[in-house]
C-alpha cells in the first residue's frame, strides 16, 4: 500500500494532517514510566493500566508495523480565553460534539478502506486505549512536542485532535517533526498554576484541566483560586503560543459551539436544573465530568467571581444531594461574604 495514497484518502475524509510513524522505542515512551512514578498523573490511575502496551504497541496487534497518525483541526472562529467575572470558561475542544465520536467515525472509515484495499489488519485509537498518540504524532511528522506538551504544527498550530491507526501494513515512515519552540517560554510563564514544571514536563495535579475534569473528589481549597473562571478545562498555554496566531479555523460543523457553551453566564448556569444540565452537555465532552462534577466546579467559579449577588443562588446548593457540591457551595458563599452555618473545608 502506498503511503501517499493513504494520506490523500485520509484528507478526503476531513483529516487536516496525516503521517506515518515507525513502532520502535523513543525517548518519550521511555520517559512515560518515570512520569507516572513521580506522581504527575495524579488520580488518573487508568494510565497505569496496560503500561507495557503503551511502551510496546505491537503487543496490541501482533505483527503490527506502522502507526498512521491523523489530526483534525478544531479551532473554531471564536475569541481566545476571555476573562469576565460574570462568565465561565469552557475549553475550546468541548464546545461542540464530543470529538471522540467525530474523529473515531472518520478513523474507522479510513481503517475500513485500508482493509478493503488490501490484506490489512487495523486497530483505531482516539484517546481511548493504551496508545500515547502525541509520541507517534511527533515521529509521524504531524507536529513537535511543545513545551506545554501539546503537539504543535507549524501551519495548523496546536488546536488538533489526534487519532491513530495501528496496522500490520509496512509503510514508509515520515521524518519526525523538528522542535521549533526555540527559547520561547510563553506557555510556562502564562500557566496560572505552574503546572508546566519545566519545558516538556507537565504535573497534571497542578493543571486546571485535570482539576476540573479528572479530579473526582473535592478540589483542595488551596487550589480553588487558581481555577479562576474555568468550568471545564483550560486553554491558556495554547492561547499564548505564537504558533497559534495564524492557526486556520476549522470548517467542521460538529466542532462549532453548541448553544450555551461559549462563555456562559455564571448566573444562568446556577439557575439550571439537573435536567437542564443534562440537556446542555448531552453529546459533548463535558459529560466526562458529569453534572455533579460540573456543579462542583461551578461553585468554585462563582466563589472566585467576587459577585455577591450570586449568593442567593449559591445557597440553593447548600442542601444538594452531592457532598462535594454542598461543601464547595459553602466555600463559595463564604468567599462572597455570606454566612453559612459552620463553614469548614470538606464535609
């Protein structure tokens, strides 16, 4: 099978970038166990599972020889992160239809085409299995590892969803993408919580995206101010990246913001019923945090807003069925100068 033909077909399906990576060892994969051992994954214990498979993709598909890496641009035509004490911020990637559905559908179509064209076995991954997509994206020439650990392409920037097809086809690999970050430190300097410990090293436990999405328990009180107005995820380290200044806008309709997800008013969100929340996040990546997780985050966002007029709305959540929502509501009311009975951290 000709690699150029595969790339042409992938782009006809809507992929922005396509490359081929070999399956050999790499320094990035060798660093992965160290990253886990240092505790940088926080409570994402699922990353510990199938650690050997992450190190050796051939164990996932015996006889595998190549990794086809595809990227889709999700940069819709909307402003970068804007700070408004009356509004919450949701990460750009979560504004539209859940990318797992959109990218997986394209990837499965490409894999099916490969299997139809000739004897080929495939397995597809979109952030759904033990494949470190970013590592293979680098060695497929799709982009380089940015200092914020995102994959950056010199033309498309870093607003990219990645998907991989592991195959037993022997394909000519592309050259790795050269690192073009140079001496730039904008992402490190802009991170409000200091989550980027050093170039290319991220401590998830300090990352706002981890805190608002992956952390299931209470948000440590010392970390709440750093969350700011972020309801779900954070884009700051990408917003400040010079390579995103001229990043093209996506024309993919499924990535366009669903009504109510771009800079929603905190007051409006506080007034939603549970059914209203379920309708708002249905079919989007926000479902990962679940309604009670988003409400927990919303309490923090409201508490950080400084808007005392939100206090009556917050008090509705002091008797919420979820313990974390209740405790964070008490904190928020206290932050805004309101009185709560026996305010304490946690339950």
